[in-house]
């Protein structure tokens, strides 16, 4: 089995991987026993994790850490271990869905506002009719309801779990329940179900091609200003902290 090379950016691990290699690695890991955890951090999460050792550890525990964001690609060049491309969570989720559909496997959609996961599942099945949807659950629940949700996911018999609770809630959910979950893989995907359901528009190709999806999302949701401002903070930190701290493992 191949090993993924892992670099660190601001001390936070990210896999030195492109989309094709990430998918090949997923296909190797998914049939193995246990949960293959896939996290898709962007520069905002990496910045948050850089001063949160517990979050850093949690990210490091994932089998695949996909670089979701142009900020990480620029930062990787700066630290001397260039990433070939960014791999967005929503695109990687779609590759996983295509794989599951081809292999007769099922998926459980967990997260987003009530009704969104069902609507997203419907739209996804229009594109991938062979996909088996084992169940859905919205992402607004009390902490004491969590064990019952894990039980529902397990009872559904799903092979794969898609968690859309926003970061780092979704990563924490996967991490906290990795031992009890019976699925073979799980991914944290942020707002992807909102896009699939049609509730949120994905950036037009121009923005995607030029790494400006963050700008489009900001224009759609100006309340995200605080989060958008983390991008320049992240880049400045990468530039000032330099290459010395970063490495390859
Ligand atoms: N969300 C959720 N439960 C929560 C908080 C958020 O299900 O307690 C959902 C929210 O409805 C949205 C998704 O998490 O569909 C991602 O939110 P956000 O856009 O903040 O995530 P990002 O993609 O930026 O990480």
C-alpha cells in the first residue's frame, strides 16, 4: 500500500496530494477495516488549528487530509513542498459518490438545515441513479442526541458517511465516534449539501479557475467577513514564520 506524504503548514498537517492520487488512496483505504476519515481543511481551518493543539491532533488522525483551498496551495509553495492543485471538498465528495455508485455501496448524509440533506440526496441520485442512500439527518441537534444519531447511522447499514456540520464540528464528530461507527469511511464537507440541494450557488467557473471561490462565497454571504479576513492573516503568518518550521513526513 502507498503512503501519503504529509507536509505541515503553520505546523498543521496536510497531505501532499492531488485529486487523482487522493482518490487512488481512498480506494485503497476504504475496503480496509475501520473508518477511513477524510478531512478537507482550508486555510481558515489550518490557521485555527495552528494555535489549537487539540484540533491539530484531531486533523492529524485522519487517513486523508485534502488541501481544500488556494491559500494552502500558495502556502505550500512558500514552505518548499508545492501542492500541485487544490482539491475542493465538494469535488472530492463527488468522486467518492461516483465510486460508491459504481461499487453498489451506500451513503448516509448527515448535516445542514432540516430538509437540505434530503433535497441534496435527491439531486445527487438524479446524477448518480445507482447510488444507494441509506439515510439522512439534519445537522441541528443537542449534544445529548448525538449517541442516538450514531445509532441511526449504524442501523442504516451505510457504507459511507458524509458529515456537513461545518468545521471543526464535522471533524470532531467523526473523530469522537470513529470507534463506534460501522461505516468504512467518512468525510467532512462543510456547505456541500447546501450546494447540492440548490440552496447555495456554487461559484461560476471563472471564480473556481482563478482560486476565487472564497470571494464569491463572501459576496453571497457578506456576514462571512470575519472568516474571509483570516485568509490574509494566514498568508502573512506563513510568510513570517518561514520555511524553517515546516517539513515533510
Ligand atoms: N451546520 C450544521 N449544524 C451546525 C452548524 C452548521 O448542520 O450546528 C451546517 C450548515 O447548515 C451548513 C454547513 O454546516 O450547511 C456548513 O457551514 P459553513 O458554510 O459554515 O461551512 P464551511 O464549508 O465554510 O466549513
